[in-house]
């Protein structure tokens, strides 16, 4: 089952140096690196239900989007697909590790690297607009996506 949606909101301003993605991060590169990333449920390491097929950034906002496939040939994936179809799981949450160090002079925490580790399908994500906007219709004879939620900003 294919699912598609926004996985990270528009980046924070260039002066921001925290744990969220900002304009100073290579978001286009991060989005492209999503390909092959494990798809999980609620960040549970034991629920590998598929993988990301493609990632990209919205040219106008910088938000990160992904197309992923839930593997319905295994039990966990099949249950997850039904939960998405029925609206139990409506959002995405991007899992990543950030390395940080403390500046010796200022005492500020400096985040110098963020590495994406997984994409999770969740009931409620931490970031606004990181939703599953479209999914594959069950029992289609051809693969197509149907819009299941409408974003606040219109899709192009």
C-alpha cells in the first residue's frame, strides 16, 4: 500500500541552531536520502512495516515530503495498512539522531549533525502538517493515490 505526505514542516530560519531541521541543513539532500529508509509504526524498532520509496522538498516552502510503501505481505504491514485506511494512523513522524556539543565559551548547545534513521506512521505526530495526505486505494487493479486529507496549503 502506498502512502504519501509531508514528513517535516518548512524549515526554521537560518539563524536557528537547534534539534529541528533549519534552512542551514541540506534539506534537499536529507529528502533524497530518505529512499530506502525503514517505515515503522510509532517509532517502534520492532515494527518494520515497509520503506520509503522517494523523498523530496517542496520548492516553495522547503517542507519535506515522502512516498512510502507499506508491505502488506506481512502481518504487521497488513494491520498498519488497515489502520491507515480506517483513519487510525493519520500522520508521519520523522525519526532522526542529532549530535550536539556545548560551546566552551558561550555555553550554548550547538547541533552539528542530524541523521535520519526512520519514518514512522503515527496516530499523532509532534509536528503540525506532517500528515498522510494520500494513500493507495485498496483493491485497485492499478496503483494510484487518493487524497484522504486536504492540507491547509493547497497541493500543487
